[in-house]
């Protein structure tokens, strides 16, 4: 997320892009990179990206050990990867480095 922000392509997860609500943010718009609430996003949920709760600092998502579940980390990598892919494909005709995919695979399996 920091890299995206430094490149001028940061995600805005502070409030719902549709309603302005700050509660129940569970999606990200693939067009705007802004958060979307459950109610506002329901009609378009199949087009929206899931918003991993840990990006909003929801403490109840952590395991008993205090660590984030691997699935949550994978979801965060998928979300940022979507926007990094779009940014890279807009600027360069090549894919993201293979290392990023290997890191994601570690958290998926």
C-alpha cells in the first residue's frame, strides 16, 4: 500500500466512495481504489474487490497469537497486486516480478 501511495496511486480506505459511510467497509472499487460499504456495494459485489479487514486495523481479525491469518495476508497481497498490475500494465508492457507471486503462493498454501 505504501508503494502504491508513493507512486501516486494510493488506495482511499477512509470512507465509502458511494455513501460516505465509515462503518462496514468491506469492498474496494477497482476503478477508483476507494472503499465501499456492504450496503452500498451489495448490488455490485461481483465487480468489487474484497477489502481485507486488517487494512482498516480491525483487531478482531488476528489469531490468538496476535498474528494475522495467512489468508488475510494473501487477500491483502491480491488487493494491492490488482492495482500494481494495472499500474505496471499502464506504464510498461511486462508483468509484475515473479517474486511477488511466489510470496503470495506462500500465504495461499
